[in-house]
């Protein structure tokens, strides 16, 4: 099994991207067998850093269980199920998308607390900040039961501090909900792409939502500037945060356990393919790092992005990383997949992905809805449009790898958001897919 030669030049791919055409890019520089072999100038993380992040989440599990009763069944561990989706695989086959191997859905769309992948890194970073403040103030020791973080004296203490973030939606939700629950004052700076229902949910949670007429970059820049003026404000920097990255990286450990529990091995003969929707790159980058840390070259990871907001794809294809944006090549940066409405990739993550990621592909907005509707009808799993961007992945890979039929591959679509979507809006998404021309071969 090997990748087919991608004969397109970087310049020709850039031109296709600029025309808003769906593209597939196989990373020619993907040479690293061990993520820790990356040059130190590109990555400063170690396996110990992931160990520490995982241990911190375990320390906070008693608090999470106390503050969020929906996590009691998991004993305060924020995790999502891995589900095999046979019927969805059959649907993909019926519309001509070849899937060589088994198809799974990693349901971060149903992570507790905020209903998206951002519940991993976002909640982790705020918990880390809260722990640092509490330890420095002598309110707690690492050996204590962290359910004490739910006590009124802790909330009173945290009310003297604030947390801020810039977001298109889902990161703002995770940061806002956990910060307000702990007692922090919270400002979420949201771009024009953010859905109104996400803003209202945050306001009901006690979060101050600051709206901008500009895009994601504007919201992040303004939020960062205001936070820098306040020494008691912690700014969650989606573009550059190492804490976010490590919170997401723990997902690799969790996924490895879920695969072991299903007696699924990952090897050269049983390769793993993972497809993750990508915005600025923090969440998919951290997850990719965690998975590569577990499985090395036997895991192949691809990012999926909207054709009008191909931030990571454009940055990696050109080698310019965060120094180029969608607008620089004439794209709008706008998409109905609001969680992916980002024009410029993370300065932290894009250089790391340059030698770790197998590739990227882009998808048109209208392609998302039939996937959404069929997933709901066939598997009774409801996700938001941005979570569907990865579904073309298995078909694309089948066309771009030789010998895939000779191995026992497992494909994982990483569903990044959905369970927090209000019912009326989800039904609107569903109807849009239902009414799309040639849906299930019918008008």
C-alpha cells in the first residue's frame, strides 16, 4: 500500500484553490515516523507533556462530575464514543464514493458540556489556568479532591479574574461555559460567522458576548488586545496556544484505548485513516499529534476544509503558513460551516503539520448537507454542517492510494460538533439535505 504520486505543482494547486475549486493535496514532505523527531524549532512538546495534560484532566474529573451532572456516567471524564457506521458506509458506496475498509465516526459532536471538539482543548486550557491560580493562592494541593473547585469560596476567588477568547463559535462556547461555571468573568469575541444561537446560549450562561462585523481574525485580534491590557485576564489564543494543543492531543490516548477495546489493531497491515475538519488548526493539529504519537506511520491523517476558507491547505501548499490568507488569493473566507470559517492557519500548528500531516482536501458547502441528512436518517446521529466536511475523505483516499484493497483499513470521520444545536435549526439543516437535488438518487 502506498500513496499515488501527486503530480500537481504547488502553483497549480494554489490556482485551483484561488478559483474556489475542491482540491486534494498529498503532503510531499510527510517524512516523520515519530512525531518527536520533528526539529525542535517546530515543536517543543514531548510525550511527557501529553502525560501531564492527561493527568490534569483526571485530577479535575471529580469537579467536572460535580459541576456537570451529564458527565456522571463517565466519572467526569470528557470523552465521546467511537461508533461504526455501517449504513453510512453503504450510502457512500451507493453514491459512488468507494470506501475500502471499515468506517467509524468519532462523535466529538456529542462531547459533554459544549457539544463539540472544542470541549477538549478549550475546557482543558481554562482548567489549567484555574489550577495554577488556585495552587499559587494556596487554595488547593494537587493531592486534594478537585471537586472543591465547585465550592463558593473558589467561585468568589475566580470572580476576581477574567478569561477572554476570539471565536467563530464552538471554541467560544467551550471557553465561555466552563469559565462562567468556575466563576470567572468571561468575554467571548465573536466574528460575523458565528451563529446567533451560539451567542444566545453563551449569554444565558452568563458570558459577555462581543460581536464584530469582521471575520475571525478581527475577533481574535481585538480580544487579544483588550486582554493584554488587563493583568488579571487570561486570553485563550486559538492561533498560538500550546495549552489548547495539548488538551486536544490527549484524544490520541483516548482513541487508542477505544480501538483496543474493540480489538482493532493499527499496523502496516491494518492502517488507520483519520479525517478531521479544520479551521485555524489547533484542534485537528493537536488530535493529529496525539494520534501520531500513538501510532506513528501506521496512522494517516487528513484535514478537511471549505473551498472558501482553506486556511491550512493554502498555508501548507504554499509553504507560507500563517503568512497567507484566503483573501490574499481572492477567496471570501466565508462558509456555512461556521466552525471552519478561518482564513489564516495557526502560526503554532501549521509548521508542525508540514511534516506530520498526510494531506488536505476541500469541500463545497452544499456537499455537507446530504451527508448530514443521511447520517441522521441512517444512523440517528445528528451533527452540524462543519462536522460533515470530512465525509468525502475515504472516497478521496481510495482514489489516491494504491493497494488499499489489499489491507484491512479502518477509516475514522472526526465529527466535530452538533449536539448543542437547537432542534429547530438542526431540522432546517436536515431539510436542506433532504431537498438537495439528486439526494439518494431522487429529485
